[in-house]
C-alpha cells in the first residue's frame, strides 16, 4: 500500500511539473519591451493590438514575482493586482486615434448584478457600466446581463516610446478569466480582443472536438472564448469517397440535405450546443445554433 501511495504521489508531482513547465514556457515568450504581440501572447490572450497601441499583461519585477506569477498578490492584504502595460506600437496609426480609455468586460459572481470583486484601480476613478449601458464611440459594445464593463483612463498619448502601467485591484481569491473582452477606445471608435483578467467568466479555453461517422471524421474548431465554430473540416477514411468541399449555410436554407427527424444527434460543442448527424447516405452534417456545415462529394459549394 505504501508503494502504491508513493506511485500516486509521484504521478501527481509529475502532472504538476508538466503544468508549471507549460505555464513558464508561455510566459517566457512574453517580451513587454518590444511593443508588439507575439504569436504565443495572442493565442494565450496575453496581448492585444488596437489603433497602433499594444496592451499586455505585465510583471515588472521577475525577481520578486517569478515569470508566470500573475496576478500579483499583495502579501499584506491578499488582494490581487491584475497589472497591464500599454505602449505605442505604431505612431503613424495612433496619431489619428488618440487613446481615450481602456475598457474590460468582466463577469459578475453568480447571483450578483455587479462586479463587486474589483476593489480599486490604478489610476483611480474607474467607471462601472452596468447591463444595458453602452460605451460612447463603440457601436454595439453594451454591457450584457451578468457582465459589467469597467472603464478607466491610463492616459496614454500617441508618440514613439510612450507607455503606461495600469491595474485592476481585485479581492482575494478572485479567479483569472482567460477571455475578458478588452477594448482601447478612441474618437474613431474602439478596437481590441480577449485578454486575461479578473472575473468569473471563461476559466479555460474551449477545446476543439472531433467526432466520427462511419467512414468520415469531422473536426470542429471553436473560438476559444465565445465557443462559436470558426472552421469545420470533414475527412474521408478507409477508401470512402473524398469530400470535395465543406459548405456553410444558415439553418433553414434549402441548399443542404436535412437530417431526418428520427436521427439522434451527437452533441459536439461547448455545452452540447453543437449537434452532428451521421447521414445515410453520407457525408455528415454539423449544426451550431442557426448555422449548418455539410460536406459535398462532387462539385463546389453553392454561391
């Protein structure tokens, strides 16, 4: 029994080591002095580019806070500091789009209507936009139910070499959401993407999925944060006729074959939203919300 326990303990240590190694490798790819987003930073939501500006997650003292220890925990209070660095990436672009403020979409705790875990910001004076509120100059950017938009102004001007450090201070135990919608707003509008930050939203990236229908394999790639399909691929196996094209259609259109009512769907998608039908005759069909993807054996997709 002791040897068995030791084996289990060693396995746990190995798993922890692999996880930490992966985290260090990701953070090791961050260079907050280059004023640009590397491919690793982009895929892990550690950096966004907008209007000639760059915003990156930031740890300035790697001696006190080793690479990967983000957010920074205050030893006295236990509060968490989600710190960012914003800089000018291309002054020729941002000179006509001067930085106004930074906005991050944060999910409230379950059962709460407001983000109550953000205790402070640096610089101070942040504004909390509640569900239904909109951002000036950002058409379509509205706080949704269960989410708030937190807006602050780090005062970054467009000129080569300019930068600013700013932070959200959150209560102890606040989780890191990997998919906070983050925006740089200017008089020309707003641009941005997903950044890691405080929140109770998506805690892990949504994984791509593959399912099999007899002689065909279907792989669905999802937006890692929204869960929306970005690409559907269908591959023939075992000498089956090759699929020439995978077509996308709005649900209800007449240009794809409809699955019979007695077909049981294979739920393939975040939360079981996506559904696949193994058609007879093949190839299969994949549905997600109001869209459908289907393979065709000859010809091309309808225009």
